[in-house]
């Protein structure tokens, strides 16, 4: 066919058919673009147990090597002022519900030291599962009773929004039983194997779920003692066994990131790494900040005290966020943020619906994750609860520590805090105001010089006491789902009785 004939055939091609082909091509192109833009993001949340503020290289550790976490921070964002709770169970209740622990409902309408999270509470897994997510939990649960045996089976992860569970009911204080979903598959599992096995299972779940949005929650058993590291890491860290444990966790974080890269999920996956509370100081001789090889507890670095306290070392934790193309690389966020903010933030990023029949304390911080720090709410505050006792409040750089007696009787078995140095467990005779920007170690009371801030923060405290409650009252928006004769006016719980 000569050139002229070919040109004539093109001219004679029916214009209607040509238009239809072009329209179809454009529709396919737009549909592909729309699908990509509307694709829900994946979330991977890694939750260490008792890892201190300075137990990561990028947070100042000189003896613990964490190259994978440091790389996440370099490619993403490191938070300097990120908060959890004082101990394990309450911290997990806060993370799962986006609420301060005294607000959430527990089985039997009582308060336990480690919450028995009521089935009517709405977890982050339930919010995302209802939005079409595959949800998996790999590690320590601790919300169905603080016990390896005799826990409430119907409050375990498979009944709280997770499609798949591989892990253990609670802490490794004595031994660890392993469950796959609701079946106990191993009694008294070797603790040195846990970090790798949780990660293996999480990676398998990611691979199986890669064609739909997924939420992977990895609450590690470690470095809560008893400590154990695999042969690959044991005896390798200059920081001793504690350092071995952290370095093994770091390595396994790297394995998860490598899997995300391998599956080409990088552009649609958010990874958050943080800890449930500060370091366990009682595991360090003399309650020292963890530094020596023989110390089995972590380091709070410049912060005061550690786990089971409302000083900064007890509740301010390392937090790293990674999402290439969405989180600006190398950013450091000094704005106030907390684990309670993750539920509303994941809901915002995924388009999931938050429950509208209850108060959620956390706030969407997706603007912070994008590096839009100027949009931070200057009125945002954070409440420092230890069990049901409101002990401090922070807004901006100001933290007000509230007066309390030595050994508060309302803390029951926790009245004398044996987990922290005695100097951090005394009475607070008067309001203690701290400028955290200039006094991160909380050494100096500047209340007299700043009476306006004392009054401002005290007003927030009174609002919180009316809303959530305190040791002497139950707030108006505390949730109770089990039948009861009347709404209690004071907290009732299993930990209020002091041991004789």
C-alpha cells in the first residue's frame, strides 16, 4: 500500500469510532489515576516496651547502635516531645482507643492497674477494619488481664478488631505463652526468639495483605524484662544485654522496611515507631539512668526519672515517623504529640470514620507529619495521669506539676512508688511550674515568676477533672457499659487496696 492510499484510509476511518477509542483511552487513564489517588494507605505501628527516650542512636545513645531506626528518622521525622502513659496496660489502652486511660470503659465498671478493655470500646483496629483494612497484631496485648493464664479470652485481639493475632496475652515477667489467633500454640516459649518471630509473622501478613490496605501492629515484648536476645545479637552490644535487645529490635525494624520496599509499597505506607513508657529504672542499680552493661533498664537521657512516674522520663518517649514522599525527610518535630493522637490521625489519612457516640481525646496530627508545624494548635495540652490520679498538665513549653502528699493513699498499692528513685517520689507541697524548653530536667519551680501560666494550666486541670475525673471523682464523660445500679462518684478498682 502506497503512502497516498494509507492517508486516504486514515481519513476515511469513521470519526465516531475514533472518538470512542480516544474516550476509552482517556477513561482508562483517569480511572487508573483516580484509583491510585484514592488508594488507602497502609499503616505499620511498632511499639517497644519500656524503651527509654535516649535508647536510640538519633536520640543520643552512644552505646546502643540503631542504624535502621536512625535511617527512618533521617528519611522521615523524629519527634522530641511525644508522650505515652506511665505503665504498660494504660499505655496500650490509650493507644488503642485514642483516649486517656481513666476515660475508657473496663469490664465490670471498675479500674484495674492494667485495664481490662471493654468490648464496647472502639479500637484503632476496628476503625480501620470497618474501612476495609486487613488488621494484624504481633506481640504483647495486655488488655485482657495482666496475666499469661486466666485472662479474658473474649477481650483478646481477635475480639477487638484484629483479623489475625500472633503473640502473647501480657508481659514476660515470668514466662510467655504464644497464641495464633485464639489457639495457644506454645507454652513458655523461648524469650530470645520472640522479637524475630513477631517480625516473621508480621512480614508474612504484609505479604499476604499487599493487595489491600493493611494495619500491622507490632507491640514487642522487649525490652521489658526479663531480657533475652537471640544468638545473633547476644553479647554484641557495648551496652550489655539491654543493648543487645534494642539492637535486635532495630534489626527487625529494618526487615519490615525492606519488605515494604521489596513489595513496592513505600509510596503508600506509613511506619510509626515508639515506646509505651519510659525506662524501667528499678532494673538499674541505684535507680541510675541506664548506661552500664549490667543495667537491665533503659535511659531517659536528659529527662527526669522513668517508668511509673509522671516526670518527663516516665512519659516522654522516642517516636519516629516514616512515609517517603509525604513526610519531609530529616524533619524534627518539637510540637506536642502523643500516642492518643494516632487513632484520629490514621482515620484522617485513611478516610475511616471515627465513632461519633463518645469523646476521643486524641487529635489529628497529620499536618505535623507533613511538616506543617505552623498549623499546630497552640491551645493543645496533655494530661499526665498515673492510674486515676491527674498529676500534671502541659501546654506549649509549660508543665504544671500539681501538689500531692507523700504516699497518696488513693494510689493504693502504688502509693509508695518502688520503681523510681526516692527523690522523685516525695511530696509536691505547692504548684510546681516548669519551663521545659529551658529546664528539660524539671529542676526549678518558676511558678512565682509566672502566675498567669499557673492559673491558665489550673483551669485546664479543673476542666479535665470534671470531664475525665481524678482520684476523688469520676468525670462526666467516663464510659461505663456494664449494668450498674448507679453511676459511681469515685473511682473503684482492684488496685486501690493496699497490701498489708
